[in-house]
C-alpha cells in the first residue's frame, strides 16, 4: 500500500514537472533569449543577463509545476512540502542543489556569497529579492486589480507634474548623486526582455505590461512601453515547492562598493589595471573612468567622448553619477598606492583586496553617517540605531538577519529621490558665480560633461553638484524625467507601474506594516482613520485619482506624504528605508565596525571613521573650498563669515584630512 501511494505521488510530481516544462517552452516561443546589452531599451531599465534568464526559466517551471500539483491534489504548497516523498522528488527534479562551501575570510567574496556562513546566498548577487509583505497579484501573477486602478501615466499627469520649479532649501545636488550611487551598489532588477509592448503583436505576451496613455496627453499618445521584471522564486527553508512570483537582484545587496568593482570575478577582471594590478583601470590623460563594454549616447560632434565603464552598467545615466564614480575610483587608486608604499612586500592582490575592503568601509561610513540621516531624519536613525559610534568597534552583526534587498525598498521607497532630480546639469566656475547649464534631457546617457577635455571640466561639474541645491522632495518631478526620460518615457509613472508589476501591496498595507495608521477614506486630520500625513491638497489629488483609499499605490501614497520631522521623506518611506538600511547593517558580517577577522583593528577603524566626503571631493577634484557637509548647501544669508557649523559655510580644502595610512604599516 505504502509503495503504491509513493508511486502515485511520484507520478503526480513527474506530471507536474512536465507540465511546468511545457509552460516554459510555450513562454520561450514568445520570449527566446535575446540579451542585447547595448541599446537604449536596455538602459531604461536593465534587461536580464544570461544568468537571470536561467533563473527565470527555473522559476517558470517551479511555479507552474507547484500550481499544477496543488490543483491536482487539492493541497497547499506547505502541505505538499511537508510530504517527504513529494518534497524530495520535487527537489531532485527542479531545485538545483547548492554546492557553495564557505571558508572564513577577511575579505568579501565578489558575489556576496558566504557573508553569512549558514545561509551562503543571503545578500548574494543573482538571488530573489525578499519582501517586507507578501505580494498581491491577480490570477496568473498579473498585476493586482489592473482594470480598476488608474493608469500610471494618468497619475503622473494629475499628481507628479511639476507646476513650478522648487529647489530645496537645504540639500545639495550631491544628495541626489550619492543616493543614485548607493542605489547602484545595492540593487539592479532586470526586466524580462527587450520588446515593444505597445506593438499589438505582443499584446498577449506575459512579459508585457504597457502603460496606458490617457487621451489628450501633453507628450505621449496611446501607450508607453513597459516590460515586466524577470520572474524568480525564492528558495524556502522548508523545501522547494514555490509558486510565489519574485524579482531578481543581479548585484550583491551589501554596501560593498559593487558599483566600483562589479558583483563577480569576471566583472572585476575587466576593471582592474592590467599592469599594476592593485589599481583600478583609469583612462589617461585625465585619470577618468576607463572605456569598456558599456552603452551611452554620444552625439556626432562629441568625437573625443567615450562611454564610461564601471562596476555597474548604469554609470552613464547622468553626469553627476559619473562624477561620483570617478571620485571613488580615484580614491581607490590613491589608497592602494599609499598602502603599497608602506608594505612593499605585499602582493598586488593583497593590496587590492585590502583597498577594496577599506573602500567598502568608507562608503558605508559616509552613507550611514553623512547621507542617511538626511534621508530618514534623527528619529528613525535613533530608533534603528543606524549611526556609527564616534570611535571603536560595535558588534551589531546578527546572523539571523537576512540582509537581502526588500522589494518595496527597491521598487518604491528609495526611488523617492527621483523627486530630487534637477532639471539641469551644470558647470560652476572657480568664482562660484558663472553657471553654465544644460537641460537634463540633453545629458541623460551622455557623459560629455564628465569626459570632455579629458575631464578638464569635471571640477566645474562637481562644484555645481555640491554647491547648488537639488529639487525639493515632494510629489513633483521635473519634465526632464517625467516627459523625456531617455527621450521616450516617464520615470515616476514607471515607478508606479513597477510597483504593480512586482505585486507590491497598497499604501495602506505598508502603513500598517510600519505601525502607522491606515486611512479609511480620503479625509485628512489627526484622527487615526484619516490620511494623517497628507496635506488637504495632496489628499484631494489622491481622491480625485483613485476610486478607493485601499487602491492607492505605495509609491503614490508615500511620496505625497508630508516629510517626517528632520527627514527628506514621509513616515512610510522613512520606515521602509530605515528597515532596509538596518538589515544591510546588522545582516552584514563585514559591516565595517565589526570586530574580528572580517573587521579592522581598532586603529584602522578609527582612521576610517575620521574620513569625510568633503575631504575626498577636495582631494580628487582639486577644489579650493567646500562646505564641511557637502550634502547640504550653505545656509542662506549666513555665509561667508559665520563660523557656526550649522551654517555650513565653505572652508578651505587645505584644512581637510584624508585617510591616515599609518595603521596599515605592517
Ligand atoms: C537623473 C537621475 C536618475 C535617473 C535618470 C534615474 C532613472 C531610473 C530608471 C530609468 C530606473 C528604472 C525604472 C523602471 O523601469 O522600473 C530607475 C530605477 C531606480 N532608481 Fe533611479 N534614476 C535617477 C536617480 C536616482 C536616485 C537619485 C535614486 C536614489 C537615491 C534612484 C533610485 C532608484 C532605484 C532604487 C531604482 C530601482 C533599481 C533596481 O532595483 O533596479 N534613482 N532609475
């Protein structure tokens, strides 16, 4: 009897897996592997690489097979996983067995594996993103409630349109630029293909989710192309049956300088100098980022320009990003030379590894102590203990915390900063008076402002980025990205559509998750069932756009909130951003303040803790003066002359200190 029932179970599993494979081949007829990295569509949102393609195939088989088996047996996935025969057979057939063996090391792996010894894939590149809340999809993993929700472009027209140009009163363009840099250190979500979803022949393709354009639109007609993110499933500790659609992160979750070094040994090998192998490649003259297999748009008259190459393919998106990349490559090379000079006996690999480790630490230090407090404000910084201590070690590592990227963080919360994007990119000369401006749309995917004259104008770009303000964090997005994103799209509309594509639950669900009140209707006020964090005007816009308060998308509800005290986002995004940065800190065994093999000696750590972003900017761009806090502009009407640190008046670069190398002398 027992044998018979086991045989039936095995037959069921086999049949389900065949079913899954059949579904995959139907899918692949529509969507064969076409990885074209070098075109515009790929840049708008990165198209999956070969490895993501494989993950997607595995996910389709697994999901379809699990569902088929559930239907056939009338059991839930959890019940099926509890059955040893079924679970083992399923595992054998569709779950590739993991062969990762971890050995303790003082340096991170390139792909982030083995950061957590018990769970080697936590935070690793090419793994599924995790969730704060389970996804909500319609049948067949279609985006939720698609028919009833307003079009993302309509939302953009009604809520996100910038009716006035409002520069921020406190924060500089560097706040935007550093945010984008960090985004590219931690998350890269690939899309499922490179096709035109507005073409009616693709209407039934499951990877298509085009954005409907309302009639009378000021810029677009009918349809905006939009391809869904590649599907993945996550492995669970219980077993391998899984029918939940997830999305992929192609890079390591850790703040580890991945945008400089890449997330694999292969990527790194293209970035290291071939002769002096402890250095990162640069292009001479000019000490700029190297050329490489990357895409950008250069016009015919810019014949000496080139596409910059870095650890992240998105480096050419906008000049301010290329500038901060260049800063960190130059700092890597300066530190590597310094350490090599002190330890001439060290191999080039040792110098490289140690420098990469220091750079990761410096990036963490600046991000958590200079940048993040601006974003989430002191209350959230304190609540989650995100600030580093002044000196010495702090062992915050918790091996039970999964640091992986949370979907609502990458698909929504960190994208708040799209609202900060300035309508121009510009140069500011040494006198800080003569600004030369270029429209944002003319500079997207075009590194001209960074690379022209062998980088001779880079200093001017950096001066503008640090000295002039970004835009206010609010519901308004500049035309350059709302109507002219890479000439063909609308960035905030894409953010809304991406949230739906990823099955993000609604705004109200995330309010509850964060311990904040849920609104019952569109009324504002202090009562707990009102929109407590919205102005009357923003609540009115939501009401005019959505049929029900429970329909409001996370991105839309949160970006229209009033800013939390001392923060540059409202309470919902502050909560999600703080929670993500919390696990990125406590879930990272290489967190720079940790003690032991993966950390630094106390002397080295204290040297790192004295590094300030302003000193790096001074050193690498030849500036004479800078604000002590380069994420903030000078306080209006107080400078020059005031020595009150709150006024953030410019100081001489000659007073700035760089990393003291002496603790590295062996
Ligand atoms: C001019 C500047 C910028 C441009 C042109 C830009 C453009 C884009 C584009 C086209 C996407 C993909 C949209 C999609 O299809 O889903 C994206 C994603 C994203 N952006 Fe930006 N962005 C800029 C600045 C920033 C800044 C300042 C931040 C944060 C501080 C940021 C955070 C993000 C995040 C977190 C994602 C999702 C990344 C992923 O998971 O792959 N972006 N951005």
